[in-house]
């Protein structure tokens, strides 16, 4: 097992990484002060891992909330089910929530913890690649609104993140690729050497090579932990973690939550951001081609959804949380391995880029990447 720390002013916390960690009761124990534990998971993950986690928690008063599976269920209704379960079990302020699952479960369980009796402890036990490299770390919690992605939420840090790398063995290949989008993001925004390593190791990662996955998870968590430590509530540098997300969230909202996976929408969004960066002469053609080649090699889409107009992109992008007084704020690439927030986006240039940008159905893009 290897352990990284997220260093915060108020309360730092560990990220434990290794195979078999969901069976390590000693890793949960320090954060279960009140002896009351609510496990939040979904139907798919419950069938795979719930009994194993429960077996480690036999000495505690246990409750569970098993939610339906899918991004379309990342809603306030599902969070209410968690609150209802906590109240039905008569859990108090010293209760702990364990989020067992992917980013959808982690975001909702964290938000439920942030609000229950004005805040209780929670532990992240992420079981998708995306949640292991990104969503379990950093304390962004919340739900979607029909009008926009992640629009309701809170910053609420977990007490610990327990990453069992062996859980990735049951993850469908499409979900693994979605997780690789966020891994590639770290290379693009902060670490050119890691980006080059990903180019060399993308096949090993897709083949679930344990050593390669562990390295990718550790490096991703280290970059995220460093950025979150610098700027916990996204006043500045943390916005770089949003590379591709202004476009990506627009795609997820337009297509209906769950049709394009978050990682797929972010992949396409990062390609769009890179294309805009190239239009501004920050990236040369060779750098742009490297981004596209890597995303495709990871099994990810790079085109925008068929039929999504430039007007629709702009309408949804204007709802982005990075928008402040006026105008879009986009994360662009200065070069590979270095990003910036561009506050004065030239909308005419953006529209020109959107109009020229290729569109394709997700099914077509997935066929192309598999074939
Ligand atoms: N809070 C953050 O900082 C942050 C960061 C990135 C993404 N997110 C959010 O995370 C969500 C996406 O997370 P995700 O990609 O993990 O999706 P997800 O939670 O929907 O999980 C993907 C699928 O994998 C299944 N699954 C989970 N673990 C499994 C396992 N080990 N074996 C087999 N199947 C398994 C799930 O049931 C689901 O069907 C989005 O809502 C996104 O907005 C949040
Ligand atoms: O942790 C962050 O900060 C991120 O931006 C990570 C993103 O990958 C993630 O998708 C996040 O949920 C997006 O946040 P939002 O504030 O743009 O909704
Ligand atoms: Zn993301």
C-alpha cells in the first residue's frame, strides 16, 4: 500500500492506494468515531463489493442506501434517500458515511454528508478509475440539475480516500477509458513527462496492467492533491482541473445525463479546448495531433455530438460555474503540460471554431476507436 496526503489548513487526509484495500477494516476504523456507519452504493457495485465492506464493519451499527445506477440518478431525490436512511437509523452527528462506488455515488454521498445535521464525516471508497484518479479527492460534492451539470453542491472533504486498485478488474472497458480522460487531463495541464509516459503506456493501462494502473493513479492523485492543497475552493489555480469541462458539461447536459459518460464528454471537450488553443497559436499542429492521438488510443471520442449546434454549445457554456461577471472563462493550453484560465475569450473566434468543429455520433466514434 502507498499513501499520499492531501494537505489542507483545516484537516489533511490520506489517500491510500493498493490492491485489496476494501478488505482492510483497520483503514476505515480511525474515521468511525461514533460507531454508526451508513454505506452508500448503487445496485451494480453492491452486488460486487458491498458484502466485503460490511464484513469489515461488523462491530458497528450499520445502515445502507443502495441507489439506482447511472448519471441520470445523480439527483437531489437520491440524496434525500440517503438522508431518509440516516434519520430512519436514528444516526447522529458522529455517524460516518462510506461512499462505495464511482463518482456518481461519491458526489452524492459526500453532499449528503455535507448537509446531514450540518455536516458529518465521510470516507471515499472509489471503485472506478475516474473516481480513483479524480472525484474521490478534493471535496467537490453535489448533484446535477436538469438545466446544468453539478449545479447544486458543496465543498466537503472526505476524512480518507481508500483506493482498492483490484476493484478495477471488474470495470467495463468503456468506463476504464472514461477514467483515462481525467488521467490524460493531468498530463495536459501540469506534467509533460507524465503525458509522454501515458503515450507509451496507454495500451498497458487499457489491458489493466496493475503496475501501470497504480502508477497512473498515484501520479494523478498527486497532481490533484497538490492543486487542491493550493486552492481548496477554486478561487484560482484549481480551475485548471476543469480543462475540457465547459465544453464537456455542455455535451452531458445537451445529450441527457448518462448518454455520454462524463469522461467521454471531457475527452471531446479537451480536444475542443486544445483546438481553440491552436487557433490562438499557443499549440502547434504537432502538439494538437498528439492530444488527438492519445485520446483516440485511450478509446475516447474527440468529436462533438452529431446535431449539437454551436448556439446550443454557447447557451449551455454560459451556465458554466466559472462564468463570473460577464463572458466565458475557459481553460486553454499554453503548451502541452501547461494550462491557463482565459478570461477574455474572443466569442467570435469561439463561434468560428465551434462551427468548423467536426461532429459525429458517439456510437460511430466508439466503433472507430474499437475498430
Ligand atoms: N467531485 C469531483 O471532483 C468529480 C471529478 C470528476 C468527475 N466527477 C463526477 O463523477 C461522475 C462520473 O464518475 P464515474 O465515471 O465513476 O461514473 P459512475 O459513478 O457512474 O460509475 C460508472 C459505472 O461503473 C459502475 N461501477 C463502479 N465501480 C465498478 C466496478 N469496480 N466494477 C464494475 N462496475 C463498476 C457503476 O455502477 C457505473 O455503472 C460524474 O457525475 C462526474 O460529474 C466528480
Ligand atoms: O476537482 C475539480 O476541481 C475538478 O474540476 C475536477 C473535475 O474533473 C470534475 O468533473 C468536477 O466535478 C467539475 O467540477 P465543476 O465545478 O465544474 O462542476
Ligand atoms: Zn471531470
